[in-house]
């Protein structure tokens, strides 16, 4: 009962924040709304008793990605403080792409058999996540880290001073 | 009076009984107990800050051959209360061009993130807000909210200095988060748990020989230096370097909103000291703590205060670094050393040595990496010292 009340409140909060993200005219505000959306999703994870996922959500999305986005907005001078229009020349293509994505997601979600019975949450999920990272899913895990390394080296190559 | 009867659990049990006798539902009792626990932590944190500000000012005064606050109350103890009252009565100025909502939200978020961190800190074996199994990661997540608050304040103030302060927040807090996390992960690897209380329990041994600071001194050093930077303390207080950017991201804040940032700053320092105590100094562990669990709170607060004292001591004695020095110290010294230590500890733990041997190997590895790192740093610094003092060497034109 209480959980459902919290869930509904948080879902409304998250959706409101997501709506704010796409409708805000000020880019900085849009980024802040995005942070709110991430925080809402993290709370939903907590409600599902997935603490690790919730905390990772905050660390990765709020701590790293949102900060990076805000930083990028702050560094680009023309964006700061000005109200940017919600539409640009590509709105038609963007709308088409979004509609397609929505249709695909909706079809996918209607096909997925969702568990309606509440399964017991295993006591120590964190150990299971850890052992599957270095066990079953070791190759995707390593590929992801190689990808990050490539991005890191690329960033250094772009930013370094060229001598001579 | 029988000392062993002092058990904090008894208070909890009494309160639980009181709620049951009032005939509430199970959920209601749970919610009320959680709220009361959260309120207690909040009150504890806010009251503590009043004392911490006085302590730090007094210490800094003594260290710098001044008297420090000594007018209001005995030993100036009520100075902070007077200051808080003054700040409460001050006019609350909002800049005309400020971005109102983020501007007003930022001080709240700054305090919020520190109080959230209090939730997972084990004051004793039983006195802990929430002993979640991702405690260490949770602390990092909460810290991220703190840098978000400073960023919002810097941007929304619509002030050049505040904006530079905001940029520095991202640069400093994000950079130093890396050695901080790496240093915190090392005890987690050794003890095999991310629970804050689990970390404290893992260090239980006679006379504090089980403390991770003995076996992992380098990890503690990295943690401590990074925590100074995360706590925005001198020599790393570049965020509010008065001589460069006036007051950094909180320049436009006045009255109680400024006080909130101030409060968050002091509580953050204390929380970092408390994390250091839990992870490296055995937390609530101490003599006779098994017989008398309430002693754990005293040990914990005592150790944390000692660590806080060292932070204040460093702050009062060291001059501020330059921003480029600070960044290169993090990226070229702390991060590589933390990574090497991380790899070394992982390999040593994989060897599966018997207990005393493993601790000795860890200690040897720590000291060896520290000495190598410091020697290399000294060598490069000396080279830089003797290098020609010109910004560029003129090239002789070829004829």
C-alpha cells in the first residue's frame, strides 16, 4: 500500500521531470530536469529492492553524465542563459525517428511476458552481479572497458598540445 | 549504577514497545521508526556543526598564534550560535538576474547530500541508520549530488566568479573522486564487503592491530589527501580561493543560504573524517566494546574527532596550491599510485597467503609503492626546479 503510493508519486515526478527535459527552453534547465529524471528512476530502482542498480544509476548518470552535460552547456557560451527554440530544421526527421522508436518499444513491451508474481529478492545481489561480470558476461564487460579506453585515448589525443 | 546496562538497543526496544502499545499497524510503526531515526541523525548532524565550527576556529586560532573566538560564552563556545543568529537576521539578497529556482535549490541540495551520507555511517555496532550492502558506493553517489549543488549555485548566481567557482568544482571534485574511490575500494577488496558496518567489523582485532591503516597505509594516505580536496579544504580550497575568485560558487549567497553552504562544508569534512575512521581506523572498534556496546559510539566519535583535528591542522598550516599544481598532483601522482596499489593488492589477495603473512605482504607493497612514487615525484620536481626559468627557448635562426 505505502509502496504503491510512493511508486505513483515517484512515477509522476519522473514523468514530469522527463517532460520538463524536452520542453524547457533553457538548456541548463533541461539538464537539471534530466538530473531529476535520473533521480526519479533511481528511486524506482530502490522500490524494486535493487540497491546496487539504484546507487549505480546515481553515480553514473547524475555523478558523471549529467555533470558532463551541464559542463558542456556551461562551456558553450552561446547556449548560456539564452532561451533556445524547441524546434530546429531537423524536427521532422527527429519526430519520425522518435515515433518509430516508440512503436518498436511499444510492440516489444506488449510481447514481453511480464512476471506478475513477486519473486523473492536474493539476499546478496551484489556478489551475484560481481561474479557474473567476471563469469558469464566477461566478454561484454571487457569490450565495454576497451570502448571506454578508446574514448579516453581519443579525448587525450584531441586535447593535447601539439609540439613542433 | 551498572554500566553494562547502558545499551542503546534498550532505548529502541522501549520506543518500539511504546508504538505497539498505541495500537498502530506494522507499516505505520516501521515508517514512524524510520522517520524518527532520520530526524535523530539530522539533529545530531546540525548540532554537531555548531561545535565543529567553534572547534575549527579555535584550533586555527591557536595554531596561527591567535586566540580564536573567546568573547561569547565560556571559551567562546557560543560564538557559532551568535553567528547563526546574525546570519538568520541578515537580509536575504537574490541577484536580479539569478536563475531563481536552481539558485534557491542549491543550498538545500548541498546540505541534503551531507545529511544523506550520515545514513550509512556506523556509530557503533548497532547504531547505524541503514546498513545497506552498497554502503561505500552509496557514499560516492551521495557525493555526486554535492558537486551538482555547487555547480547549480555557480551557474544560477549569474556571476563570473561564481561561474569560475562552478567550473573548478567540476574539475576538482570529479578529479579527486577517482583517487578517493580507488583508495576506498582497496579496504573493500581486503574485507570483501561494501557494508560500512562490515568494514568496521572486519577490522576487529586486539589492540587495533586489525585496522586497515596498519596494513594499507598508502591507501589511507591517498584517501586522506583526496578527502581534503573533496572537503574543499586548504591546501585544496580552490573552489573558494578568496584571493583569486573572491568566494567561488557561493559568492552571491547571503544570510541563511550562505550559512547552509557553510554548514554543508563543515559537516562534509566531518563526514569524510567519519568515513576514514570507519574504513581505516576500525570504526567503533576498541577495547571492551564487546562487553559494553555503547562504548563504540565514544570510540567512533573520538577517532573521528582526531581525524577532523588533523584536517583542521592541515588547513591552518598549509598555503593554497595553484589550480594547475593541484590538478597535476591528482592526475600525475595520486591516480597512478592508487592504480598501482589497486593492482598490487588484487594480486596479493589472489595469492591466498595465510593471515599474518598476507598482512605483512600488503604492508610491504604499500610502503614500496609509496617510496617509489615519492622518489619519482622528487626526481621530476628537482628536474623542473633546475630547468631554465624561461617559458620558451628561443631557436637560433638558420642562415
